[in-house]
């Protein structure tokens, strides 16, 4: 069977039956994806909400937008289908999150909303369920903040919700379906629509229960997406706290508050002392609200009390597969978990046994993050094993990631030891070439020891360490000095330091150094903190 067909088959085997059925259904059946401004609902009741978080600035005067570090200025009129900077840029344009950046005025917001409605027959990208979900939330929040009562906008919003209601993303699941559910709840409260409410209620219960792991992590295991989903959950709690509309609302509110507390606990456990998150899986800085902002929002909503959050309790990390070891000298985050949910690994990387390290509260060994979602060599490299601080065998990826958001065969991890000072685990990601990779971490006050073992047919491996851009490594025989840390290697004669480029957010890069260590059978890496 040709390799490409094999990859497709292995990928399909991991999907839920529901995903396949709905993908076929949506591809065969013609779906209503055109909002009608002639559909008028009953008059909405104005909502009450506490102020939410400001968005990062993306709209500038004279119809200039900057998303994903790419700018575009429209002249005459806005092309809401503009895809010259890629589909994700176009999606961001259609989200309308810019309505909530600091200093954004009511008149400009209404002008842009009405421009979108004026050209609704031309809109294509904006009628996908995901941008509908986000745009409707941001429109309702904007309407609420400015006490806007406009029948034309209301009618259009309701039409968009009817599209969403009939096109929920069961074929994607994951964070997409959860965003659909959050948005439907906003629509239910705004339009006092019981059908929207009951669907949102059911989805929120089922999806939050499934998508949040027992230790509080969002199951796609991207700290950035965890922050985004927590932000949306807090907004939804804000909505339900301040507007009494439906039966069982208090039960739903209590359920969401409990989930938010768990998400906050996990997020604070993996956040470094400098306030940054590790850029594991699909993650970039400057997109999601910060941990500090989310903590404060939760305090404002009285979900937590001052002093509830403890950032330094590694016992909170379990089912997510992340472990964090912290003291006054270093903070080390390591990954001994699965790459993500079996049926939705779209934001996962082939990074099994990856780790990141801050020394003296500064990044030292880093995850490279991502620069794009566009399919191609860059995306493949950024999801691949060599872009992470772990081991490749025959230059293979530990999990078979492909296209932009797909994964076929995945590494399965067996945890052998998991204590406050030591972690030992092995994975079978290279079993297709007859090799098992085992890694052991041992932690003490001023030293970390990492030992890699290869067993099976192929015993030569390459270990990678990606160094933060602020450092220039100094090679000394079989050791490397990086700032106040000396890294020495046992059982290798080949250490290469190469200047490379890593992402600095979407579509941006910065120079750094990567250390590559070739070894056979085993490699011991000792990190001494001076």
C-alpha cells in the first residue's frame, strides 16, 4: 500500500465515528451558510457583564489591521474574504476581537460591524462556524458594553446563530466545538432563546467534562490554547453570573466555576516565575491573555480568593503528562505524556520527552514554538521531533505528524518512576524501526542529570538542545557553558553547535543556537548551575 494511503488510514483509525459521519454529511449536504438580515427575533434584553480583558491591539486607523505580525491596509472598503496573508489571518479579521482593544470607540466599532453586514452576501470565510462563534461573542460583548440597541445588528446576529446552530463542528470536535458551545450560550442569553440554551447547556457539560483533564489541563495540551479556553470560560461565567434567564442556570454556573478553578490551578503550576508560559505544542507569545491577567479576572469574578493560587506545587500536574521542578535556581518543565487527544491532535507536536529550562528566572533551554499553521516544510519542521529538546533516531519523528494538523502513528509513553526528585519513562515512537527510547531526569538543588537510553535494533541517536536567543554557547571539549550553566555530556564524541532560527511569534524569527549530540546506546547530560 502506498505510503500516503497508509498515513491516511492510520490517521482515520484514530478519529471518532462521529467526526467521520459529520465530515461526510457536511461535505455531501448543502448547508445554509448565508445570514439573512430579514430574520428578526424577538427583541433582545440588554445584558449585564463586568468588564472583561482588553484584547491585543490589531486595528489601527484608516482600516489597517495587523494579525499574526502581518499588516494590511484596506482602501475604499474592507474585503472580509482577504486571504493574501493566509487563512488564519482571514479568520482573525472575521473574529472582530479588535472591538475590545484598549481605547476602541463605539462609533468605529459600529461602522465596522455595519460594513460587515452591508457586504454579507459577499462574505465566505466569515460564515465558517468557528469565526461565527467568536465574532458573535465579541459583538454581544461590544453591544453590552455600549448599551447598543439596533434591530439590524440584532437580526443579523440571530441569523448567524441560526447558521451556527445547524453547523456545529462535530466533524472537528476539540476546542472548536467548545467555542461553538460558549457562543451559543451568549446567543441564548442575549436572545432569550431556550433552544440555544439547551444545546449550549448540553454541549458545555459534555465538552468541559471531556476536554479538561483531572489535573485541570485542557486536553489539547497547548498552554496557549489553555489560556484562550480559560479566558472564554471566564467570560461565560461573567455572563451567567450577572444575568438570570434560565432554569438550571445555577447548576451550570457552579459547574463552570469548578472547571475554571481547576484550569487556573494547572495554569499557575506550569507558569514560570517571570510570568511566561512554556511554548509547548502550538503556542506563541502575545496571543492569549497572560496568566496574571486571567488570575486577576478570576479574582474580579470572585471565582477565587486572593491567596488561593499556588504556583509552586508540582503535585498538581498528573494526567496532562507535564511535570514541573522548581527551586530558587531553576525551573524545569518536562513532558512525559501523550501528544494530545487521540481524535484531535491538530495542535500537537512530535515532542515526547521534550523539556524546557529557565535558569535564574531567565529562559535557557527553550521550546521553539511555532511561526505558522500553513502546511509545508516550516510547519512540518516546527511540529517535528528535531525542533524539540529530545532525541531522534534515524532522523525520524517520534510521532507521525503530517500536513498542518494531522497525526498518524503516535508515541505511547510508559512511566516507570515519578517522584519529587526523579522521573523515568520510555516511549515506543520508534518501534517501527525496532527501537525504544527511555529517558531519566534526576533533580537536585544545583544539578539536573538527564540520561537517554536506546534499546533495540537501531542504537544511534541524536539529542537536541535549543538555546534561548540571548545566549551564545561556549564549547569546551565535551561540555558547553551557557551563561551560568555548564552542560557536560558523557558517551559522545560528536557535539555540534549550529546557529539556527526559531520562531518569535507568528511569521517572525530570531537567531539562536542549537546543540546536537550524537550518541550510541546511551547519553548522559549533566547540567550544573554555577
